[in-house]
C-alpha cells in the first residue's frame, strides 16, 4: 500500500511510525510523563493491541482513528441538485 499523504490534521509518529487521522488521536497515543529540566522522559507510544483494546481502529487510509464516523442516513444526505439541504437553509436563513 502506498504511504498516505500527510494532509489536513493527519500526523505520523516519528517514534513508532504509525499514522493518525488527527492531532488529538496522535497526542492521545503517547502516554507517560514529560521530562522536566534535565530529566528523562517516560513518554512512549501505545501498542497496537492497546489501541485496539481502547476501541481505536484504522480508517481506509490506514491511519488510526479513535472512533469511526457515523454514516448519515440517506434522508440526511444532500442530493446532486441540492435537495435535502433546504430545511437546514430555512432554519439558518429563514424561508
């Protein structure tokens, strides 16, 4: 599989090499204490089994996600001609 592009908020960890679909997912996969002045950091990456046990999964690009996005029901999707968006426009802008 080709390496996905790091676009938007996608991150690659230089410690473990894993890809994350967001900065917050990236931050949450690193655990432990930061080093103080002159100290040693105890930060490390969660392992794949730990991520899976926490409910994480990989998206279609192979990046870790904390939870999958919910698919919208057909009734909530906007059609090719913009139908389905009318109600939202009326709520926001008035009829």
